[in-house]
């Protein structure tokens, strides 16, 4: 699903043009977050010009005609090809890593629940079980759930996430059985490569400045080297200063002006100047005027918009379009 506002609006228009039954079938294939965003977009929509509807449908038709499904069951195709190429034993080591996530249906259900409900449901679980569950959730969802635990539990869970090298299926099976359904797979399931320092850093980034410091300090008391490794992987809003100009420009293309104005309310003058210097003179002037005219903004609102921009940064980094920490022209691969 498209991440831009225009793409979201087009998706909403297309779904509305399908009718209730067909749209419901499409919704089944979206994540909880996508369902929420699309639902909100549809709810906000009023009259749509007929030309706009026709344009969206024609664009979808063109895109659909340009794609072809080569294999009807991709999971079975991967299994079959790897077994033929590598033999059963070697293939088994790769198959579960490639297809990981298919056997956590119970935990998947947690993605549809609000953070307070999930925290209440898991409140009495051991920190190791909490860590194993949270690494399966979206990082912002995991961070919001952690905010509803005690400081001690939150710190213990983050320490375990940071040191998690893999998850044995049995660690998740008991909770999965109790809440939803049996975790399938049997003896051949290999532990998945979830957790670790990078995951811990990304979740801590989303906790907010005050909780972030508490968690890092707690981990540092038990393992200073681990705390430093986590901090090295963390990327804060001020770290936008470390991006080269091309990477920063790519990020700014995907951020709305309203988001940027609120986020920059809590930014240093140096970062403001760097961002302004990477915009067209007209856009920079408009942003300056918006910053000057916008009144006081709650810290929680500033942090929320900064987090949204950091999500864009991480997505572009994960896609290989930018490199965190700069690198000139080498930031593009």
C-alpha cells in the first residue's frame, strides 16, 4: 500500500469503488496499521470528482496488467526448489529463515489490539517471554506496549531483546496455545533471526527521550559494552545532521510540511539550518514562515512527529536508498 498521502487517498477511492463485499476481501490482506489508516482515509472522504475516480481505476488497471503471478504457491515453490538444489538438510536451514513468521498466528493477533490491552494481557509473563513476543510486533507498537509496564520490567525486557540471538519455537508455543492456537511446525522449526542489538535500538528509539535514558542506563549498569553497542545503532532526530545532502533530500520528499514544522519545534538551530539548506528557496521560505507563525506545541506532539519522520528514515535505510551516518554519493546503492 502506498505510504504517501496521495497514495493513501487513491487506495481509499479504489476500495470505495469496489463495493462492500469486494473491499472487505481486500482488507483481509492488509496489516492492522494499514487497515486503520485506510479506514480513517475513507471516513474523511466526502465527495470525489468522477474524473478522479476514473483516473484511479485506470491507473490500477494499468499497474495490474503490467504484473504477472508466475507461481501460484510461492512458499511451496521455494521449498521445492531449495530441496532440489541443496538437499533436505541444507535446505531446511534456509527455508524457515526465508519463510519465518508463518507460525506465530497467535502473536499476530496482538497486532490488532491496543497497547494497553496487550500490556494488561501480558503483565504477568516472564521478561524472556515478553521479549520473544515483542520482537514479532511492529517496533512502534512494541514501544507503546512497553510504556505500560513498570520501569523494572521495561528495562529487563529491553536487556533481553538486545541479547536475543534467536527464538526457540517452544518459547512462544505456551503463550500461543493459551491465547489463540497451537504454534505449528514440529521439530523441524528453526529459531528465527529476530531480536538483537538493532531491534533493541529501534524499539528504544520509539520510547521517547525520558524512557530511553532510563532503559539505556539500566542496561549500562549490567553490561556497559552492550549499552554502547545499542547506542551506536540508535538514530535520533538530531542524527539527521549526519545524513549527506542527497539522503536528507530524499527523506524530505516523503515528509509533509505540517509534520516537519511540528518536528522542528524541538530541533536544534543547526538541524533547522541544514534542513532549510536542502529545500528549494521557496519551500524554505514557506517553512520559516510556518515555524515563526506556529505557536507553542506540546512536547508529546513534537516527539510524535519526529518519530514518524524517523520511520521514513529507517524505511529508506532498510530499502538501501540511503545510508545512516552519511557517506556522500555512496549513500545511494
